[in-house]
């Protein structure tokens, strides 16, 4: 543990906006661990100075953006200084003609999207909490949403990064133009690394034009098996659906509040984006592929489509209070069956589950109301995680606990077994952060 007086002196010399946190202050607590200081740099240089100050003082640093995904990861081994990034939030360079933009990491996704919209463009990234989440936080957690099927994930959109390393030195990877380079892509090292090997402070993205029109097919099925058959036909077809979302009866109740599905029923939502005539044709053809549905509605009204997008994005919100969120990744052909299996396992464990699958991408989210005052809840959750992870592993996949109350984390394996390349990950962490300054202990294998 660092000396608090030394840390305060170093931080005060580095950052104008800083404060000591009262011992009982939970505003910046991470899984119940309360930091001692917080600072809010207003520039990349000031942020780098803050990290350098902590490094010299032998202190740990907890990077924080909008705070929407702070529940991801293991409890930190230490939490001395919170470095807030939300004031480092400028658009550095925007070239609409090149379909590229460079932004600082503290800008909120919704703010960036609004600016891009004025030029008829978008960043094809649509996770939950876009109004609160910062770009840097989304990259550090590798967040995505329904559009990942049509446009890919963060890894497909980032073309350059600027990073503050554990010793406060600023480095750069990639560039501001879309091109391929030989050698290791350092950008991908930072994506999803939870800020444990560097704090991303600037990012360059490739952009996409806003679609002229959008439409959806919302189809009700009496069984997941019938829905799975329709999903297979949609995915194998040349229709190029932008999103294929499968919802269990709990999630469907959020989308169609006036409809009642049978317990084993489900809802399939397929989205089409593009030119108006093409979207109308896609919606017609997708409806035809949902012939086993008891009801398949074409939704073309822009306001209704926007409302459906919002529900699909926000259902797996890891910042929702009193919930646990499990993310399971399996081969896409197994996503529907996995949704069905997880629902059964969660119900048997005594939970009331809500499940949403990015069925074309193989990602299944299981959201649980978590009764934090129930002394047995942590044990039930741990048992469910073990059973669900075993199923995911049998399907060639994995499970990560994206969020749960801090009280449930002791004894809970949130990441699962370290991957085969863990020795390389550990060596990189040792090389890039030998003192364990950045988010110590929070990543896979306690890195």
C-alpha cells in the first residue's frame, strides 16, 4: 500500500481537480473497495501526469469513464486513485469524406453519434447506456450491441489508439486512416483489457453512412426450436440482416407489454437497414422465412423501429441496479438452444430470468433480478454460473459474469478459467505494468 501523504502530494502537483475521499464514501467504490483519492484531468497530458504521480508513489490507479461497466471484473487488489476520464472528451479530428473520426476517450457515445448524424454518418456501435457510457470505457470492456452482426465489434471499427501507459508515458498505435499494416495490431491489445495494460485516451474509428431506411420483423414463436429454424434460414439467406435478436418470454414481455407468450414461447426480431426499397423487400422476405411463427409483424414506422432498437440495446444493461448479468458466447448455430438451456437452469435455481440472444453472433445474455438481502442468493448464483459455464464449455464457448452485486463476488469465478494464451497475457502485463499500477487484480486470472 502506498503512503497516503506521498500520494496526495504527487497527485496535487499533477492535477488541478482532485480530492481526498472520506473513508465512508462509496461514490467510486469498486466491488466494495473504496479508493482514497479521485481526480478529473482535463487533458491527455494532465491525465498522464496523474498516472505518473501514482506510479512514482507506488499507488494503484482505477480508470473510470461513465461508470456504466464498473461491475465487470474481479475486485481490485488495491484502489488508491480513481482517474476520471470524462473531461478528456474532445473530437480531435473528423474527416467526413474519409469516413473516419478521432476522439478523446471521455466523450460519451451519444454525444459523438449526434455530431456524426449531422453529416449523415454513424459509429456502428450500439451498446446499452450510450447517453452515459464513454468511448474509452466501451473500448476497455469490448462492449457491443445488436448491430455487431451487420457491422462487427469494436475490433472491426478501431483503426488507431493513443494510450497512457502504467508509468504515465503516452504511446500510440495505428493511425487515422483505414489501412492494413504488417505485424501485431496493438489496438487489439487494449480492446477488452479493462484498462489493465494502459488507459486509452484517444481513438480513431472508421465510420459508416447512416442508412436511408430501417425496418424490422417481429415474429412470435411457440417454441425456441421453431425460432431456431427460422434464424437458420435468415442467417443463411442473402438478405444480410443487420441484427437477429431472440428473446425469451421474460424479455418479450418488455418488447410487447400487451402480449402474453406461453412459457416456452419466444420472440424473434430481425432488422434490415439500407435504401428504402431494399428494406421493404428484405422485410417482406424475412416475414416469409418466419412462416412457422404464430404472428410475424412488419414494422416500418421509424418511431416504432427506434423504440424497438432502444429496448434491444438496453435489456442487457450491466449498470442496472440489483441485477446480475451473465454473457455467454457460443457458436451462433447454438445460440437458440443455449438460450433455452440457460432459461431452464436459471428457473431451476429459483431466479426469474430475462434472456436476449444476438442469435446471429452467438452471444446470449442472461439477466437476473438479484435479491441482495437474501443470504442464500450468492450461493444460488455461484451454482448457476458453474452450471451455465459447463454448458457453454460443452458448446465450445465461454461465460463471463458482466455484472453482479459486490456481495456475490467472493467465491464467484466471474471470468472463468484463463484461456490457453494466458501465459502470454501475463507476460504482457508484467512487461507493460510491472508494478501492478493499473486496475490490479481485476482482469482474467487476477492480472
